[in-house]
């Protein structure tokens, strides 16, 4: 009930998360998230703007979670194709989660955990992911435009075929990452990333396909 009241207040008074979730979908999600094991999934549910219980290993493929607030343990969750635009997920645990094809535009994910997570084809435009970690994360073909990854721990990350434009990598750790065929703007040279090691290392870590990418 408290979450429903919060949603109504946001709709009436406005604000950056003033979006209406579907009350039936929220009730279905809450029942699923608080059951162990989860009796069903909530694929395609409209949870936009809702404050959500932690949901380890839950199924939310294609759900609308734009502007939602996530907390706690979401490890192993299936969020493939979900809309998480401007969602707030500070310090959320998404170890091993499936975020392939998800829209994470403008998401707030500071100090979060994505170890071993699948972000293949995810859109991370304008995402704030500073101080997060994604050891052995699969970010192949992901779109990173103006993404903030300062102080992120990205050891052995897979960025094969990813697009990186004006990404902030200040003090980030990309040791032994894979950037084969990635499109990387030359402006990234100003950040503390060992591109020479990544591109020409003994392990054959890949090469730049285009150093002169531009925003349209």
C-alpha cells in the first residue's frame, strides 16, 4: 500500500520519477519477489516508478522499470530487454544477472555489482556507474555514450564490438579486458586507461576499429 501511495503522490505532484505503474503488476511482482522459490515471473510487467523489493533470480524479461527504485540483492535476475531508463540502483547486487538488450539510459548505479553479468547489446547512454564492479562481465556490443565509469573495477571485461563515446574512465581498472572491434573515440585517450596494453598486449586483447567516432 505504501508503494502505491508513493506512486500516486509522484503522479500528482510531479518530479523526475512521476510515472504511473500498473497496480496489478506491482502486486503480482511483490507476491513473486516475497515468495521462495518464486512461483512465476513478471515478464513485460509495468513497474515504472515503483519502489521494488529485492528479487534474486527473478524473471522480469521486457518489463517496464523506468524510474523504478531497486535495492538489495538482484543477483541472477533475468532483466533482459527490460526498460530501466533513469532507474535508481545504488549499491545493488546484480551478480550474474541477464541485462542483455536492456535500456539503462540515465540509470544511477553507483557502487553496484555486476560481476559476471550479461550486458550484451545493452544501452548505457548517460548512465552513472562510478565505483561499480563487473569482473568478467560480458558487455559485448553494448552502447556507452557519456557513461560515467570513474573508479570502476572492470577487470577481464568483454567489450567486443561495443561502442564507447566520451566515456569517463578516470582511475578505472580494465586490466586484461577485451576490446576487439570496439568503436572507441580518440577523446578517451585523456583518461587513465591502459589502451596500449589492451590493444597490443601479449594476450591479443584486440584493436580499434575506428578512433574518429563522432556524435550525430
